[in-house]
C-alpha cells in the first residue's frame, strides 16, 4: 500500500516542508556525495549518524565498528547531537526519495494546521522522540542510524488525528497485481503503523536495515503532541474554507 496523493488542499504555502526537503536533498548531495562514493557515504554516516551505543555509553570497550570494506566508524564522535544531524542524512537514493515523498504528502497539510514555526519545532521534537525510541529499543546497538523517517512518522501520527477522513489515492499491490484506489487516511495510516509494529517485533535493525522502533516512536509522539502544536485559528480557517474537505471542497469550487 503506497499513498500517491491526498485530496486535501492547503491554505498556506508550506515553506517549512519545502525547506526541510531542500535541507535533506542538500545534505545528500553535499555531505554524502549523492551516494556516488561508498567511502564518502560511509564517512558521512559515521560522522553524523546516530549510534545508540555511543548515546548510552554502551560501546563495551570497542573503539569502532566496520560498516563495510574500507569504511570504519570510530567511536568518540557525536553522541546526543547525532539525534538531530542523523535526521537529515540518508542511506541511498530510494531511501531519500521515499522519505521526501511522504514528507511532502503529509507534511504540507500538518504545517497548514500548525503554522510555520510551530511545525518546525514539532518536526524536530518528534524526530528526537523517534531517535529516543530507537535507542531504547536497542541501547547497545553499534549500527549507525540515519534518515528522516522517524520525524516523518511523527507527521503521519499528527495527520491521523487531524485528517482521518481525507481521501487518499493509494497504490495497492500483491505480488504482480497492482491497483489504484481511494481510501480514507485513517486506513492508510493505521495499516502502515500496524506493519511497523509487526516488523519491529519480528526484526532487528541489523536484520532488516530499518529502524522500525524509530518509526513507531515518532508516530506515537506525533499523535500525542499534535493538539499542543495545532493553531486553532488555522484549523478553524481550514474548516470554514473547506480545505480539509477533500473532494467535496473541490466540487464546491468547481460549482462556484
């Protein structure tokens, strides 16, 4: 199940969402060399990624960890600060593009109900919450973690509470069968969250290469914090203007 487009127009220009996408792409191109060199990519992950064992001081006397041929992460670098820097790095083009797509799809509407400054603070906080959940899930892990998906999961948790009935055009696939349909946001997001829970309980980061508990922690943090960060005036303006009404809003615009 891959969300393609939501029927949820915005009232504000999503400046922060756009800025975050630019920052992530800029980091990928400038700091990580667009993934063209395994050495540069590995060095960026080691230098700016988050290693739970470093954060908790559970390195067990090891001085570093081998990521691959010619790539070694030496301990003693960033600790808690890496919870922030790791949010702007990625492990590959697919990782980056998938995250930026979800950030745009869900982020612009959440920003529309919070305003620019509140949304930026919210994004960083849920990203830290996601990092904390990942560290708690495996405090002694020496595997570096990078990616914006924890913070984006927080946006998805907020979207669930703000716009549960918005229609989302979604790609469904099973083996070689594909179909596009329209379903409510709550179904897309709950199915996604359930898949993360299942994967989190059945796989480790080392096995799957995915920080599932960061996704889970970010989603929960977003759902818990959204009401503290929503701007009631913006929410009311969206309600009066019909911006969260999906297809119905567009039909009213067409009839006017």
